[in-house]
C-alpha cells in the first residue's frame, strides 16, 4: 500500500507494522507452552498459513530471553527440506558455544559428547526453536527425539519447539511416526477464529490516526463481508489493503461491499487453496495420496475420473483440513 492510499484513508502505518493481536487465549497458550519447557520433549505449534505462528514464536523467544530462566537456541536454516540432524547440531553448537573459535566436531561420537559438555556448562534448560517444521523429514524428527533423550540422560533438559502448518500435526499423528507423535505436545493456533469479527476494527484502529473512525474507512457491512470471506489475519490484511487501493483509484470512501466483492479471489474456498493453507503442496499431496503429480493436478482441477476421485476424497478427508 503506497503513501497516497494511506493518506487518503488516514492511516499512519502499514498493516504489516501493526503489533500481534495478543488475546487472553494467546497469553494463556504462551504460558502453557513456557511451563512445558522445563520437562524436556517436543512441542508442536500448528496453524494455517498466515495465522501468526512465526510472530508467536518471536514473542515466546523474547519473553524467555528477558526472563533468563532458559537458554534459547534457534535453527535459522531456511531450506527445511534439506535440514538434517547435522544441521540442527550445528544450530545448537552455534548458540551454546561461547568461544568464538569453537569448531563443531564432524564425527558423530565426538559431536554427541561435545554437545553434552556444552549443555552441562549452561546449568539451565535449553529450548531449540524450529520454524517451518512441516518440511522436516521423519528421520530428522526421530533423531531430534534421540538428542532430547541423550541430554535428559545426562541430567539436563532440552525441549524442541516445532512450528508449522496443520500438516505437521497430521504427520506427528501418523502411525509410522508414533515414536515421536506419542511423546509430542501439539498446540493449535486458532485464537484468531474466535476474534475474527473484531479483528478488522482492531487492525484499523492500530494503523490509523486517532481522529479516524473505522467506519470512515470501510462500511460495517463491507467489513463483515471481507472478514467472513477470509480465514486468517494475513488474508484480512492483504485483501483490506487491496480494497483500499481499489477505492482510492475511484475516489470512494468509505469502502463499499461492491469494492470488497471485486477484489476477493473467486477460488478462495477452493480445495487447492484450503490444502495449501494447511501445508499440502503438490509434492506433499503426491505422498499422501500415493499418486503421480498429473493425477493430483487433475484432482485439484476437478478433472479426475469418478473412481479415483472417490479414493482421493477419502484420503483428503482423513487429513481434517477441509
């Protein structure tokens, strides 16, 4: 959104600069997660694309760093599909080793012993944060569990917090992942659903001048249409900005239902969009459906033959995301 549009509607900051909406359920969830950090294990935080998982992780990390009761470590690798246990050992060594000249051992036995040595020096629980964890391989998750057990057997605590799309929660519930899933605590980030009706007004209040009433920006029925057509804060931010830009071009203020309707994508509630928000891209669907990419594409486009269609529907319904 450019400055001209913001000035036209009386905004003093873009939506992506607005702070995280921290409701009472969110505060309670943060405290519950923090209390679980002293017991060792795996914690999974799941939510749709754009639901605020990464922002919530930042808030938890900041609180932990301020409280100084646990040591925060992070995996910063952006290509999670290529992350393996060696990558995560490197992340732990980087954040645990205080010597700038420290060199991580390459040999597995030396690596494990050096990690235990560093953990013992910290004298406090350790938390490793991994965002976009829905892309981690099953073997990496199993190896993480073994690191946690290794640290615990030495009398210390390591907790791993995984954040990812609903696919992560489904993966942990798969029978072949019982070794991990049965030990993991899974939290769903869905507080915004309960506050969706109020989110639009809150967003405008946070981003506009004090003398501006939200009804001067968008008509109440238009805001209701926008919010009820969308499912995540990211979507609301995006489409509200688009509605403002469209209204600015026509000199319309407040924004009307007609303008909102004109900018909403027609396939917002399509099966492909719903699956993508839950972390199921083409490759993930091929694995879930045990199908070729061409078959999955035909399914998403509604062009699959009836017998295969029924089979795919059955497997997709098991995911519980649409």
